[in-house]
C-alpha cells in the first residue's frame, strides 16, 4: 500500500509541476505567484515521498504542506483567470486529503 501511496503522490506532484512549468513558460506575467507556489508545492510533495520511503515519521506534515500549496495555487489560478471550476478543485482537494491521510497511517 505504501508503494501505491508513493506512486500516486509522485504522479500528483509531477502533474502539478508540469502544469506550473507550462504556466510559467506560457505567460509573460511579471509575478507568476500561483505557478511558483504550485511548483514549490510539488517539490515539497516529492520530499514527503522521500521521507515516507525513508520511514521518517514527519512525512505527513510535509505532505500537508505540499498538498496545501498545490491546492492553494490552483484556487488562485482559478480565481485569477475567472474560470473557477469547483469540481476540479473538489477532486484536487479530495486527492490531497487522501494522500495526507495515507501518509499518516502508513
């Protein structure tokens, strides 16, 4: 089960990082705060996977920080662009909660 948690966490973080890098490259804004926040959140989530594999018990705290940064950045993007899709954010937050709870119990 720990392998599934790590794989899903890496996929979630990787897709978030890909979206952030894509947004940074595509937009010529001077302050791409949401994209940078999402990229940092993805890197933090990767760190939580490493901590989980190393069996460090504070991995869930790192997972919470990474998932929170990713979700906050996605919400900021939705509000900023005027295209706030609530279903997308509910799915993202639900997945974040599942990953965090999985980190706590594994």
